């Protein structure tokens, strides 16, 4: 699971995804984020790779793509986005709206008696 980019794939033990399959270079491929819109797979010069069976050097990845690196096959999938709870912000908003309504009612009663 990639949590930080660039994400290295290869045979080297310090790669984020270490593959021991034949034909995999020490630093075979790198995943990077391009303009916060897509994840791009870049292959090291001289290394062989395929995306959904087609040879590539660089490609933007889509959910479900199958990446071939030497003898290894890796499926690229995107996890569901986690949304942080907004419960306290919502409660504070409703309390604020309640106080605003109470203040408006108090102003109306003040003006009627004035």
C-alpha cells in the first residue's frame, strides 16, 4: 500500500515494494503523483514493463490496471477514500444557529417593548 510518493518498486530491499521475481531490476519502476490528479508509473531505462499487456516506459494508471515488471504481475487498485468525522463541526454549527435564532427573538421582544 503506497502511503508516500515517490513509491519505488524493485528488487532492492529499501524499495517500498520489493519483488524477488526474475527480470526485476533493483529499482525497476517508480510511482509518482502528477498534479494531484493522477498516479504515473515510470520505468527505469532498460527495464521491461507492460501495462495491461502493452509495453510501456511511462503511463498514467487507472484502477484495476495490471502492471507487468519482469516476471511479476501487480494489480493497481485504489482504496476507498476515508472521510474524517465532521460531527463536532456540525454540532457547533447547529448550536450557533440556535443561539442566533434566540438572539433574534430577544431583539424582536426588546423592540416591541421599546
